[in-house]
C-alpha cells in the first residue's frame, strides 16, 4: 500500500516528461521552419520578427512550466551523452 503513492508520482513524472518532449519537438519544428522562411528572398521582415517573438514566448512558457528532472536521473543521462563530462 505504501508503494502506491510512489508509483503514481513516477507515472505522473513519465507523462509530464513525455509532454515536455512533444513540446520541445514542436518548437524545434517551428524553429526549423522559421529558418527556412528566413532563407527565402521574398520574406516579410515584420512577419519573421513576429514569428520569432512567438517562438521565444513558447520557449519561455515551456521552461516556466516544465517539470524538473531529478538530479540523479539528469546526471546519468548527461554522463551517457557527454562522455568527457567531468
């Protein structure tokens, strides 16, 4: 019975991290699209500025509402991704 709250917390965290991943993926897609638009010669500068501002707002909101990753998990993932990490 005592393990039920722990399981619920873990499941909630897994769901939140999945949602965060989807938000990051969507923001990355929007950033790539924005970069493609900038490379066109017939761009509307005001439109690009507005879309850039919207993307910055999305990034800010994501960082504000994103759940934190426990240090023990972050350190393990970081060690695998950055082998030369001190």
